[in-house]
């Protein structure tokens, strides 16, 4: 037994340290580690959703609709690619001043025989 203690003095020391320190600090570390992982599993998808939302809003703000022909253009072009109308005055045109009958298209249904 005395030979075993002399030969494995470091092993016994480290084993005692592990048996004393791990129950005191190890359980707390393990709980914190698991809670941090669960927190990351919740926050990373939330962060991705926020980034997609911001990207979509940024993309949506670059879309211009021509009020002359109704075509959609993406980017910062000054003129419509279809009719050549000026797209810079889009913010100056107030859609609330128009009558609803001017901005809607009435379609009459016909029976096809």
C-alpha cells in the first residue's frame, strides 16, 4: 500500500481535487453550460428572423412602381423602363387625392359559351 501511495501520489492528489471541486463547482458549471446552449438555440433563430425582416424591408424600399404604366422597377433608376415616365416624382404624387374610381379598374364579367 505504501508503494502504491508513493508511486501514484499525483494521481491521488488529482483524484481528491476532482472529487472535492467537481461537486461544488461542477454542477453549477454544468447547469450554466446547458442554459447558455439553450439560450443560444433560442436567440440565434430570433436573430436570423430579425436579419431577414430588415433585409426584406430594405429590398422593399428599393422597389418603385410607375404610376403611368404600372410596371415595377428595382433600384435607383430615374425613368421607367417601359414608358419612360419620371420615377423621382413618386413621392410627390399623393394617392389619397385621387377618386377611387380613377385608381380602380372595373371589369365586367361575361359568360363564355
